[in-house]
């Protein structure tokens, strides 16, 4: 799975790259891209905040969400909070996406790590 995660990092979507290069790579807490967490590879991951961020493309809208729900349940059962954004959100409401990430991290840590 590590090789698959590496391939996914090297072939990130435009929206994943945007979120990473314009926001998460300089976030005060360390985030990882395409990280193996248990039996899944997650889009963005912060160990300290126990946070997983998923960026969902059109395949998540067009198909059932059963596999997404199973993935979320697995991650939550292991103590992670999962927040999801669509590609549309990243493209058209980038500031709102960033604000929600900051709010979630602050809530999880009980402090204002990043404002």
C-alpha cells in the first residue's frame, strides 16, 4: 500500500494539489498527503489532531456512498475525525474549506493553533 500511496501523491488531483500547496503544507501542525492509515489511504492526515481530510471527486457524487461510509466508520472507530470536501468546494469556496479545517483542528485540540 505504501507504493500505491506514493503513486497517488505523485498523481494528485488539481484540487488536492491546491489544498496542499496553498494551505496544508505550511499549516502549523504537520499534515501528510496520501497516507496509509490502517487499511485505507487517506487524502490528508494530521496525527496530532487525529484528523483525516478527504477530497471527493465526481465519482463520489455519482456512485453510492457505501464505501465512503465504511471508510469513515473505520477511521472514526480508530479515533479519527473525518471531514469531506468536494472538488467543487475546493474550486469555488477555498476560503470556506480552509476555515472549516482550522475550526475543526482548533476544536479537536481545544486551542487556537491557527487563526
